[in-house]
C-alpha cells in the first residue's frame, strides 16, 4: 500500500538562546515572592490564593523537560515582564516565523537534493500563525523562489502530520509534485510564564518536511508514505483564546485565557486512550502488527504520556531507540515535536524499515504518517 508520495527531506531550526530549568525556576520564584508580597492582604483575607514556588525536580518529574530553546531569554526571565521581547518588523522585512521556516526548509531541501524552484506547494502548518494575512506560506514561498501555491493551516500540535496528509492528497490529485510543509512554533509567545503548572512546558523551534511523488525521488534513503490517517474530537481542555476579536472587548483583552492554558490531568486521561487506539488502528489497517515497526516518532508533550501510549500499543515498554524522546532537550515545541524526533532519529534505519510519525494535540487532534525506508 502506498500514497504515491515520499518524504524526501526534513530540516529543523532552533534559536540559540537556552533556558535551563534552574534558570526558569529562579525567575519564576522571584516573581512569585513579589506577587505574594504585593498581595499579602488579599491572600490573608482569602480574596486570592497565594502562589507556590517551583523547582527543577518537579518539572522533570512532571514532564521530562530539562531545558528549552527560546527566541528571547532576557524577557522571559525578567520577573517584571515574563514575556519574550520580539520587536515588530516592517512589512519590507521577512516575518520572524517565516524566517525560521525558510531556515528549516533550506535544510530539508539540501537533504532532498532539491532547490526552492522545485517546490510547487508550500503549506505553513503551525500552531503559531504570526498573523492573519497575507498567508505566511506565501511569504515562505516568495523567499524560497518556489512556484505553485501556498497557504496556512493550524491544527495545533498536529499541524505537521495533518499537513503531510494534505500534501499527499495534493500529489495524488495531480495538484502538486513537490510539497513543502513548514511548521515554525513560536511557543514562548503563547506561554503564560507566570503559571506554575505550565510555565515550563514550551520551547521554540521550526521544522520542515519535503514530500514528493514517489516516482520523482532522486535520492536514496527517502521514506515512502504508506498511509496517512487523521481524526479530531472537539474539546476545550487545551485552549488559547487570542484572536482577531481581542481588542473588541477591552475589559478582557489581557486576560490569562488569551495565552495557552489547559486542564493537564484531564488532557492526559483523555489523550492516552485516544492516541493508543488511533495508532493501533492505523497499524492494523495497514495489515501490520506493532512490533513490525522499527521506530515510533511521537509527539513530544510529556514523557510519561509517550511511554504509556507506546506501552498500550506495543504491550511493553519501548526503548529510547524505538520511541525517541527529544522533549528533555527541546521541551514541548507543539507541531515540531514529532518531526524533531524524526529528523534526529532516522539515519540509522535500513531499507524496508517501517516507522510511524504521530502527533496528538489540542482539539483533540491526532495525525499519523506510516512510512517505509526506500532503498539507499
């Protein structure tokens, strides 16, 4: 079984500023002490709750995250700001996330032995759409010298896998022959750095994947796409309410719900069975068994979640080689997670080896891409 398409290249871009858990907690705890001192009377009267401090051990135990790369360390660690400093750019300069996308795309193109003019479809598929219009995908298309068409999409953490299926569909329909899916994730701009339960979750990154007609593959070691599968179930347990109507309600335009927020325990409880069933179903639909797959490149949101999902699918704990973890190094980078895992952990596979790229995120959205290593 084949979708008639192959992943011929991937690339990543990560900003060079790094924040360790210790640095993050030092800043956060300073903010907490200031907040509690400033609101001592209200805390004593029970009007508001006292904030609790955090520590590195809690973060690692809760998530597996040890550090994260970000666009601006200074603004995030400033207890008086707790937000990255990202200056607006004029219209005659490339947008920040489009720049990241181009950098990741250039690596994917090099890996695929292609150039920008070979691309005839660009999909900017990301949880971090920097603006409403014109489409960021069109901006990336312009700067790469690509042809064809371009557009934007957002399915939160599943944006990359959804984008790969859209690309495969376009190739199957004859509407594209070389599609680029880019996913820059500026998650530090969405994160509430003053919230103990989520301030440590996110990092910034960008990924790119090139998908081509299988018959046009011009390099060894590409991955044939055997099947793609998507599903979605509406839920509000992971949400960011920032949007075009914010300034229309001045009373609430700066409320905390305009940033990322979630019901973490419920998300864990909901997503584990949904994702496990989804993955097992896609593998079965392909006439395969879980142990037939050499590699599982899973979404990088929580190390415990990944471990439990893999165990439910395969029936046993998977090794780090079989289900690579990169969240410890990059934190949760939304749709980039599964592609970061793929990009850094596929060079050792041999012809005929099978693997699954799978994401799961807000909505809930789940996407799976079953692939097979082509001859070297």
